C-alpha cells in the first residue's frame, strides 16, 4: 500500500502524512500548524478529506473536531519509504545507500553507533550464512 502512497500523493499530501506519522494523530489545526508555509486551514482540511477518500487516513470525532491518523503503521511506512528511496536512487543497493550515508555523516557517528552498525552487519552475515545452509 505504501508503494502506492509514494507515487500517488501530491507534495502537500506527503507533508500532511509526514505530520501524521510524526505526531501519531492530529486535528486539522495541529496539521496546519506543523506544515511549513502551510496552505489555508480549509485547504489542509480538504487534503485530509482526500487522503481519507484514498484510504490513507482515518478520522474520529473528538468533541467538535476530527482527529486524523495514518492507516498504515509508521514502521511499515518507514520501511516502504526507505525501500522506495533505495530502489529509486541507489539501484536497490544497500551498499551504495550506506556509502552515501557514511560519506555525509561518518564524522558525526559515535563509537557506539559504529559498533551498532558493525553488529547489524554481523547479524546480516550470520542470517545469510544460515539461509545458504538451508537451501543446500
């Protein structure tokens, strides 16, 4: 579903979804206040209605206002957005993606973060080795 979301949303709709993922749930006023150079309140309300019609958000009534939340869980959306980014800009290569991240941010990584990355790489190696043994 998020792959569709990546391609079918306008820039403003993506901004609104970003706010909902960041806040978890929000009223029109909260979304409006969180968007840089936001359009009118009415335009935000209209975009939320469209996002709901597309099946990307739900609302519930909280007193006199509607409170919106994303339909897709943040973790699932995060993985899907990352997959889309890696596929689009790095030809599906995790190595190229990590190289780009490390080129920009390597100097700012702490020893603990570097150790964490090393551990994740080791776990991936062990998982790949185990998968290879299962297919033999």
